[in-house]
C-alpha cells in the first residue's frame, strides 16, 4: 500500500518539472543529462568530484571543467555543447555566484543548482517500484537505503529558492511514507496480508475483509474502526506493532485519501 503511494508521488513530481527547450542560453537540458550521468557514475571522471553530498558546492564546477565538457560532448546536443565549451566562464559565473537576498528565485543560479536533486528523486522512484509487492522486515537493507536517499534528497532541496513549498511538501510526504514502512506497524500489516489469517471471529470488523484494498475500507480501518484494527494487530504481532498506533493510523488514512484523490485527478485528465 505504501509503495503504491510512493509510486505516484515521485514520478509525478519529476514529471511536473520537465526540461525546457534551450532558449536564450538556457543549458538546463544539458545540465540535467550531466547530473544524471554523474549520479549513475557513467563517466569515470565524475567520480573524482563531489557533485551531490551535503557539503557539495557549485564551485566544484571550476575544477571539474574538463570532466564536465567531456560528459557534455557525449550527452548534450551539439548546440549546447558548443555554447558551454565557448562560454564556460559565463556558465561558471551563473552557477557559482548566488544572487543577493532580494533577488527573485527565478534566477538561473537556483534553477541550475536545484537540478542536482532530480537524479536522487528518480533513484527513489526506481527503488520503490520493485518493492511494491514485497513483504519487508523492519530495517531491511533496501528500506534503509531508501531512507538514506530520502535524507539526501531533502537536504539537497533545502536551500532557499531551489524548490517551492509545495514541491518540498510532496517529497516530504513521500519520504514519510518510506519511514512509515520501516516500522513494526507496517511490518505487521504486511505479515497479516501475507499470512491471510482467518479473522472472521473479530465481530468488530463488521464483515469487512481486513486485507481489503478498497480505499474506503482502508480509510475506515484506520479511522472509524481503528480500535478493532489495533486489537487485531496487537494480538497477531504483539505490542511492539501498535506502538505509536494512533499516529501511524492517522498518517496511513491520510495517505490513502491523498492517493485516492490523485487517482481521481489522473482519471479526469485521461
């Protein structure tokens, strides 16, 4: 369930900010390809420079010029490569010199530097997809990897003007879902789904299938009927599974509501 929510959030977020065509010296498409290649380690030279860590600064492009142009020559259009190779100092000035505080967030400085966050978002989306139907234990290495990548994405997005509040909120929501999945609460729900025990003796379910995937049933399970849900989870998985139950139940119901709303929007656009 949580993976399905994530499968919506990250791809939609990435698709919501497509690269623009190159106009007036805007090298965004080329920079996007460079950051992706550097993140994937396609070119050996990019491994020598710190483009993505918390301590990374735009000034890395001063010493990385030969490497950057090597990648750009292969990954970018001829026109963009020619622009960069002949006016690299101009590009360097734009990407390294932060505008004064009273400057609009529309500056290319913010636009170009924020793009290094996009490969990390794509990485999360790619890692979430194979886990959608997996029954994972707490602290599974794949979950811990996602948690770590989420922390890096949020740190990358944090500087002023890199992303707006709505965009930051979307990523935070997605990362909260990842953190929620790495709990005994989620592990228990996954275990109940996997084992599919006979829960017919629980009259408080009122005939509703505990493992129903219908959004309305899931929402009710963690809102109107959460006392019943808590009882079942505690008896099936133990007290550890219901620690912070109210918080996790509310979060789960809210995320299912969000997913249902996104589904309606997407269906309306199709």
